[in-house]
């Protein structure tokens, strides 16, 4: 895979990626992230190393979001579901934390106490459930507004590479509106 194709795969949220393609990209990315973070931990912590660590983590989060958007596209969903899910999970965690805060007092949210463990547990369970769904859900077996069915390596792109995300969303809206009236 050439450099430009790899950059497009990792940083361009347009297109689709099937389960096989997601695993083929995600597994090496996890290994690379572990190795890079381990290397940064070996070095004496300085402000420069901490900034480098933050930038590295940010890049990996961006790549994960792009891949998740492409995977959602494969199941004929908008990548904006990621944002909605993040807001929903954040609201649930906040409600849980405030519930424990008001019911049992602030001490319950100290690391290791019941409120802390349950609040973090909610986050972990919800994120793992979302990841399992993302990895297990079959893709749409036909072409959709986000591109043709992924073949080979498991990746496909819209036929017109200049198509913007807003144009794709408008096309998807038009298709749903047409299906609703039919």
C-alpha cells in the first residue's frame, strides 16, 4: 500500500471498511500504539515527552474515529453516530456520578470506592458493547451512498473522491425520503 493510500485510509472518513478490513487495520494500530507508548514511558518524563505523548494519543484517537466512521458507513449509518454516542455515554456517566455524589457523598467518587468503580464500569461496558457491535455487525451487502461494497482488503471509497461528507449526507437523506414516500 502506497503512502498516500495509507494516509487516506487512516485520515479520510469517507468510504467504507468491512469487518475484515477493520481488523486488518486495527490490530497493527494497537500494536504500534503499545510500542510507541512503551517507548515514551522508557524516556525520562519531561514536558516535551509529555506533549509528544499527548500528540501521539490524539493521532491514534483520530485514526480510531475515522475507522469507526468508515465502519458505520459500511452498515449504512452516518459517522455522526459517533458524536451522538459520545454525548449519550457522557450524559449517562455524568448522571451516574451525580447520583452517587448526592446519594452517598463526594467520598464515594474517590478512586477505588464504589461510585468511582461503577461510574468507570458503566463507561467500559458501554464502550466494549459498542466496539463488539461495530466488529460483529454485517455490512450492507449492496452499494450505498458511502461507496461500493468493500472488496479484497475490505475498503472502498465513494466513486467520486471529491464528494464531501455533507453531499453524502444529503444523498442519504434524499434516499431515505424517497423510500419513505414509496
